[in-house]
C-alpha cells in the first residue's frame, strides 16, 4: 500500500492592534453594542473614501522584519470585488501582486508573502440554529468591518497537522511578542485557513489541494487538517481523484463539507485601488519599524540555550512566551542558594504546569517566580529533598506563600546523613527482609520498598541519594 | 431690482455683499424664487427655510451655490441622478461643498445630472432630461447638465459640477458658459458619489472666467480624507490678463479636424484668429495617441464604475426590492434592486467594466487601456515642451436635439472626443464660449500642464474679453417660460 505525505500551507489572518481601523478613524472594538463604531467610510456610504492607516503599515513592516521578508519600497492596494452583505463597498481593499512584504522564513517554514487588507463586517444569524442555514434573518454588525488585517501566507512547507499546530503557536508568540496583535483565536484576532494536499512519499509533484476555511481554535486546526488528510488519502487509495474545492470543517461532527468547487470559484476582478496612492516605504518608516522590534522567540531560544538549557526546554520557553517570561523572572530573582537554569526550567515546565489547570499560565497562579526559584535553589543545595519540595509546591499552588517558611513550619527540611537517618534506614532493612535478600543478590531495583519505607517514615524529607548510599553502607555492598 | 441682482456675476455679487450694497438673504431669496419656478428641470431639490448666515467676513459673503446632485449634502437628497438613491439623504457633506459654504456660498439647490455622471446629454437622469435654455428642444450636454443649464439660464449665480471625461466642459460649451476641470487631485473628491475614481474631479460652472477662478480658489487644497488630493502649490489668483503676447497655443491636428462639425470648426478658427490678434503664437501640434483616448476611457471608466457602483446593493441605504415570493433570497434581492434601480446606460457600463476586469481579459482590456493612458500623458508632456496650452473645440457639435443620440451609444460617446484626452492625462482644462453656430453656443477648450490653473485662467480671461461673447439673453429667459428662450429678454420674471 502506498504511503502518503501531506503537504500543508497556511494562510493566517491577524487583526492588527491599531487604535483605529485600516481606512478610517473609527476605533477598534470587541464586544461593544453593534454598529457603534462606524462612519461613512467603513459603512461604504456613497462618496466616502479610504485613507490608509500609517500604524497598520508600521505593524506590517514589523511583521516583515520578524520573518525576514523583503520589504517592498513601493506596494499598492487592490480591490477584490465580490458581493456579500458583510462587505459594504462590494469590494475588499487588499493587496494583490505588489504586497508590502515578500518572502521570508519563520523556523522551518518559508513565508510566501505578508500583505495588508481590511476585515469584513460580522454577520449574526438570527434564529434557532445560529448558522446561516435555517436562520430567520441575518444582521450585519459593522463594528468589525474595516479592522486592519495582516495576511501571512506560507509556502507549502508543513508536513503534518501537529507540525502545523506547533508552527502556528510559534507564529502566535512571535506576533504577541511584536505587540502587533492580540492573536486570540477565540476572539477572531487570529484566523487560519489551510491548503492541504497529499502525494505518494518520495514524489515531488504536488497533489490537488483543497482549502480548509477558518478553523477557530488550535485544537480544531489540528483535527481539521488530520481529518482532511485522511479524507484525501481515502479518496486516492480507492482510486479516486481529489477535487479542488473550498471546504468547511465542523468540529462538532468532525465532518468536512464543501463550500464551493473550482467551477464556482469567484472571479474577484482585482484591479489597483484608484482611491489610494501607493505605499512608499521610506528610510524613516524602516528605521521606526526596526527600532520597535523586540527580541523574537527564535532569538530567545538561542539565548536560553546559551544559558545551559536543553534545546527542547529553550524552544518551549521561547515559543510559549509567557512560560519564558515566568522562567526568566524566576531566574532573575535574587535568591540564595541560586537555582541552576535547567533544574529551574524543569520545575516550571514539568512540576508547576502539571499542577495548574489546562491553559492556566504560571503568571496567573499563586506561585510567584521568586518562590519557585527559592524552592529550586533549596533542592539544588540539598536543603530539601525533591519529594518534600513537591509537597511544598502543592501548598504553594493551593495557597501561595514562601517556601522557606512552609518547610520550616511543616518540618520538611532535609534530614542530613547523620544518625537519625541511619537509624531509619536500619529499621527499613529490618522490616523488608525479602527486599534485602534480592538487593544482596544483585537486583538493584529491589531497593524500592526499602527507600519507600524510609520516605514514609521521614515524610519525604530524606534525600533519595543519601538513603541509597546508607543502604549500601549498612548492607556492606 | 431683482433683475439687477440676477445680472450680477458671482464675483460682482460677492463685492456688493461685502460692501453692504445687497443682503445675502435677499440674494438667496431671489434665486430661490427663480429656482422653484424654473421649467428646464435643472434642479432635483431647492432649499427653503432659513439659510444659515454666511460666516462673518467670509470672502463669498453669501453668493448662493447650485450643487450637482452627486455631491453629498447632509440631510439633503443626494441621489446622483439615480433611482437607486432616490430620496437618499447622506449624514455628511462633501469636503468641497463644505469649503465653499465656509467661504460664504450657501447651498441654493441640487442640480439634475446624468445618472452617476454617465452621459453627455443629461437624458440618463432618473429625474428626467434637462432642457437647454438656448433651445428647449435640445440637450444641455452632460453629465453636469443641470448645473450648466441653471447657470446659463440665470437660475443660479454659479454651480458646482464634476468632470470625468468632459462632464463640466461639454455642457458648459453647449450652454454657452464657462466650465473648468482642475488638475486631478487639486480638489478633494471626499463626498462626491464616485463614477470613475481615477478621473473624477469637481470644478466650477460659471458665467465668466473670473467667477471660475473665484470658485476654484475656495475649492482647492489637500484633504486628509482624500488620499489622492494634493496640496496646490499656490493660491488661485483672479485673472487680469488682456493680452496673449508671447503665449504659444498648440492646435492638435487630431482634435481639430475630422469629426468636428463645420459650424463649430468655423467658430473655433475665428476665435483662434482673435487670439492671434492678442499676440498669441499659434502652431499645429500632434497628440498622436489622442484618437485612442476614447477607447481607453471607455474601458477604464466603466471598469472603475463597475466596482464603485457595487455598494448599491439594497443592504444599507437606497432602493431595496425583495422578491416577494422569496424574501430571504439574497441574490434575488441584489438582482431585483440593481435591475430596477439602475438605468440602461449605467447597466451597460457596469457590464462593460465587469467584462474588462474579468480574469483572462484584464491585460487585453484594462491593462492595454492603462498603457494607452500612459502614452497620452507622454503626448501632452512633449507638446507642453513646445507650447503653453493646447486649444481645441470643446465639443464636436453644438447642442443636439433631445432624443437624437439616445439610441446610439457610440454617437453619444463621441461627444467627449475632445475632452477625454485631458481627463486621462489628469491636466486642467477650461471651456469658454467662443461664438455661435446655428444660433447655438460653441465652446473653446484650453488645456495646460498640471497645476497651470492660474496661467490657464489668465489666457482664458484674455480671450473671453476679446471675444465679448454675450450669454445674457439665454440666461435671463430660463425661468420666464417664454416659447423661445432666446427671445426671453432680461425680465427675470421668475423672481
């Protein structure tokens, strides 16, 4: 049976966090009463004219710099013509063959282009279903209409749904870091379409692609792409042909339905927007964009690796920027003894995250970065055992507070290698004769019950390594 | 008394208003009474109620202004001559109307026009044709036909129009008045209901060149709401030249021979001889691509229009016609609304433009038309290295009988043969009356390089003085309702 390889490219729309809309002075809003942020321009009233938002162009240039695009010294807006009630002028002002940014790369994925355009208004379908089918009426809210969008189009460089999801998270972090967008999928400030095809492994020619529209969460994007890959593979395996069409993924049913086929494809009749002048990017605009650039995730990952973190930890902290921020705040906390970077990263990425709700950020928890740094430092200095420290972390997550006082109040400080611990070890050996025999016979793993006994007796305060050493010492092996 | 008021040019009225010789409300009252009684169908709306007093010390001091229907005027019908916008009252006012109001020119009336400015005879208006005050069986030209006829008939001191391919200059010529299309970008388009964005430009229709300069002075300037508007490099001066000494006039062979009526050509040539007497040097020049201008124009303008007019979809304003059997059918609503709301010529141009922009045809039509446009720009550039201005007849014919070209779109389109090249080049051009042919006015067009308005107005002023064309008989007849407009005398009975 033929093995297939998916080929995926993404088209991402990002609402830019400007103060005003792309072509008029109306303020951007989310959740305000309908049609309260409108004017003749964004309502498409007769006689109204667009004026390009300089801040949106600035943000577009920053995105271009972030992905290493070639920034066009001159780009132009085009009209994309089609009729729909959410499009008040009967055309969308977008960019076509002369976009603001060309080419580029983010991590392993090449960028085809980045361009600016305006968002459509929002249609609210009134009636039982909430979907357009079987609704009684559709109401248009023009508050969103005219919001600046950056459209980022990738080359077809992604090879799996998971990779697409991970890359999209990196893009989101990058955009957030740039401060150009809220990049919130639930609120629609980050939207993603995927172009998907499959081909037999080892071939170079691209298969017929389909476009999967507007998936509104990371989970659905991965699921939707997976479902579409499976659908195409089934078609090819049964000797069929994939049709070029635009598809909709319904996350509730998991079903993929066709929105329109190639024959129904729109002819958008693109032509240069005569109401706007070309965007001429001058030295000053480039300097301003460059000056506004923060450290980006890829650079941050490199810097974190240089601190001694594993590549995996560094990428995760850098690509999920909030984790990286928390980690760096903890690392910067002046605690004595100081934690080691990798150990501290493990405390953040493994122990702390495991104790938080799904999706909860460490910054929103009761555990302050300094508290986690203190705990990690005390473990490193063997002032508290790992087991006891985990109990402390439970308390911190539940109630907050200072780890050192919790350790003191609860008597959780590490037992040193003195007589007290030796006595507990002796009692453990006496109580686990079977295990002692097996350890003596060379089965190192059999030490488990003995160590477990010691930990129970000491409420986890004993250091595992020290216990193992004492067992060996007392058994003479 | 009122007849005297009606005799005043806008500039003269502004002087008398400033001197306190006449009162603004009195002048407005006289013109309102004329406008309400008019029989040429010039107006789609006439103001009543109390007009706001002109701002103190404003340079125009209260000279009333007639404004083409397609300019948005807050709370006042702005319909662009179309059924699809019947009764539409915008929530804002066009920049240029606002500027003129601030300078002291209150809104007198809105003027009839060809629907969405598409036409050369004013017969494409949803509100009926406008009659030419020189001969009521003839068209006033278009698309600013209501504005031109109103000024010619003395129903307004002056009027605002728009010119896309000749829509100010051609009706000005056919009505025996002055009409000017400024440099593209000189006047804000914000609030002008668009026909073809890269060509549309507002301009004055006036009784004489001085009035044109005066109105233009208060129209120009960068508007931050129109990205294509420009800072005009200098103030518009009132023209004073009486000589053309040292002025070189170029007569393009392509626009002054074939296709021009004999009577028009005779009148034009006679005017050139008078210009020579004023000291002008006249030479023949060539605009080799000008004969292709009309073809390029009828691709570019409809292409832009097909997109500009997409917003009239029945969703937010204007006409909406649901399918009674299927009230939820969106496509049906679009189709019925646009089918019933647009007139035949508008639909013809939407179809032309849609076709020209279609995938697979774009390069052959729109792309090629834009290349022709570039060639025409270059033609003018090289001509202006040799001469100061290009002179042509404004219109190939005098005013034609109502209905004579409505069945033949190509014949109608040829009305703009001499004016379209300047529109494509974005350069300023003015039409002044230069004589009569068959008792009907003939227009002479002068065009200059971008931003040469002051020199252009000066040259036009000198020729105007020399020719001493008298438009008065026609002007004073319009509201009186006499059987022959030219015999109406100066009674000003409408007031």
